[in-house]
C-alpha cells in the first residue's frame, strides 16, 4: 500500500518506509497487465494523449504509458528520489521528451483547467483520499478526458472485526457501491470498474516486501514502527484478503460524456456501467416494464439482499445518452458441483429500447466485468438463438445440468478463461431462484 506523501522534513517512520520500498518494482499492488488494460477501457484517446500520473512513485506506469501508448506524461510525486529514478530511466529508454517530472502534492497541482486527456492514479489515491481526488482533478480533464484510478475497497458487506479495525485505523474503506455513488455525486459517470486480480498484490509488492523484512536493520530510526506496520499489512492481506481489494475505475465527467462508449466491450451505441445505490428504483422499473409480472423484479431484489449471491460490480445497466437507465443484466453467485460459478439472470430492457443493442451491451459488460474479476464459468437459461452470440453453448457439452427438466439447447454455459477447466455437475442456484 502506498504510504502518505512525505512533506519536507518528514518523520523517521516515513523515511524508514521509503527505505524499505527503495528499488522495488512497485509501491503498491498492480501489474503491467493492469496498466495496459486501463487505457483500453478508457476508450479512444488522442494519438499522443496528455497524461497526468498523480503520485507516480518510481514511474513504472508512466514509463509504460509513454513507451507503449505514445503518451506525453507529466509525473507528479513528493519523493524526489522517485522522480530522479524516473528521469534517469526515461532518459535511458529514449523517452526523455515524453516524460516530465514535477515535485508537487497530488491535491495542489498548478496546471490550467482542461490540461490533460487522462488523469492517472494507479495505487496512489490512498494518499489524499478518493473524494479529494475526485474534486481536485475533475477540472484538469479536457473534453472527452477520463480519470483512471485504482482504489482499495471492501468486497464483502460485513468484514471480520480484525480486518475492519485495521482499515478503519489506516484508511476507512467503502464498498464499490459507495465509491460509485461518490463518483456520481462528484459529477462523474462510471465508465468501467473491475477488481484487480489477487496476483497484482503478490509478485511485485507483498512478496518483495516480505523478503526485505528479515534483512531490515531495526536500529535505524523509525524502522521498528515501520516493520510492525508492514508486517501487519502483509498478514492482513494473507489472512483476510478476500474481504478487500484494489479496484480499477474509469470515470468521465458527465459533461464530457459522448454517450457512445460501453464498458470495454465491442458495443458502441450504448454506455454501460455497474449499478449504484441510486439506480435500484430504475432497475426495478426496467424489470417491471420488460416482463408481464413482478417476478423478475422481485428476484433482483431478493438476490441483492443475499450476501452469498450478490457480487458488487456484476449488476450492469445500460444508459441512454442522457444517463437514463434503459437496460439491465445481472450475474450472481451459483455453484456447479460445489465449485463457484455465475448465473446470468435476469436480463431486461425497457420496451422503448428493445432491439437496439441495449440488452446486448449490458450482458457484454457484465461478462467482461466478471472476466476481470477472475471468474470462469457462467450459466444461463434462455433463448438458444440469443445467448450464443456472447459465447454460450449447451451446458450439456461440459457435463453441466440444471436441477430441473429443461430443453438441452436452453440451458447454456460459457467459459471466461479457456485456460481453466470447467466443473461438471448440477447447478445449485441461490435460494432466491426457488429451485
């Protein structure tokens, strides 16, 4: 986890933290794969986008964006050794003309309004807080620009007391729904959201730090306190890592949105985003309008109330150009022979938006969000002439069957990761399905 930005004359504990982190590939969870994926989710960018990397650290992301995305990067940090290292590496790679560094606090930036196509903060928002970042950086975005951040958040509704107490003392966390609501309130649309894979925590962050702990000199001023905090952080991740995660957000100011981009899918006629608390009435209205009875609308609400079934970020809505929700697709936790899977249901579109691609956009976005979470198996009971377009095939081909009689062609399944095997057996749906 990135530590608070140092001020001039910062204390011995902060200095000890920097000593522990010195030379590491990353100062917080992340990976080159995640860095590469984020610009793609941001949508079409200029050929040489102007990127502000806020809290750049030693510049792993800045260098990749300059080298592979052709970006002109302004990298901001308060730790001068990080900036010196970044400047030297940019020069070595022939990127000196694309990377500019500035020693400055992330929330006190001197740039004119609309200076950047992308404001980037991978693992650094922690230093000033999500809400502060949303307020401070919005003015910097050019028309069509996006804010790309990773933020740490709860992944369960009721974290165990040890992990909640840890984060309440360090940096109080919120759920995805609460963070999405905060972004909406600050004037942004959530264009994309997905949790970072667990692998982003270990190879280049937790594991190298763990290896440094026994070699650290406790006689260095502040080192004992720094080591205690670091050991607690790593232990908390190892023992309670399923309760929280970093998540990627791609946010666009409302007044900058073109209403023509989806959540990283191939669809281009609709905007999609995860459901927020404010969307709950609209989701119910969509399902009531799309179906002859309230059964599907009631099912969504029952699933939302079931913490074993509901997964934040996998209730996806399609919005019209004015932001009005018109479509909905939901993935919830089910099991096949005891192995975790996802059930796609229900999917609904307002009658006025049916046969326009709004439903396909929501389904595609939900599947992409599930893939980003590391999910694999998805099952759906539906029309055999509709769902194969997304990659679904008869579930019987995988040895997967419904817990009730159903035509073979209507019970379908798909793998989100072809490198992983699929379980075989009978589907166990959440209790809300009543089967």
